[in-house]
């Protein structure tokens, strides 16, 4: 389900590269900031904050990875 949601975000043009592995990704009524780094990906969304990557990447990280 997260990958499908990520693809929809990408298709809608909801991912903006900010450079240096950082992305602004559209969420529900807000934008989330994603960092794709060799040391580990991070996202500002509540889902990522709650799970800290333990349940895999959030849809915003996946959308940034698809865009990269």
C-alpha cells in the first residue's frame, strides 16, 4: 500500500528535489521533508517518527527514492 501511495504522489508531481539528497514531498494538507542519505533515510512525517524505519520506509521516502 505504501508503494502504491508513493507512486501516486510521484505521478501527481508531488516530489520536489531540493538538492543534496533532500526532497519536499506532498502529504495530506502539508509537505514533508525527506533526506536520502547513505547513513539512513529520514522523513518529517508522523508515521516515520513513530516507527523510525522499523516497519520499512514511509510513502514519502519511497516517493523520493522513485524520483531519485
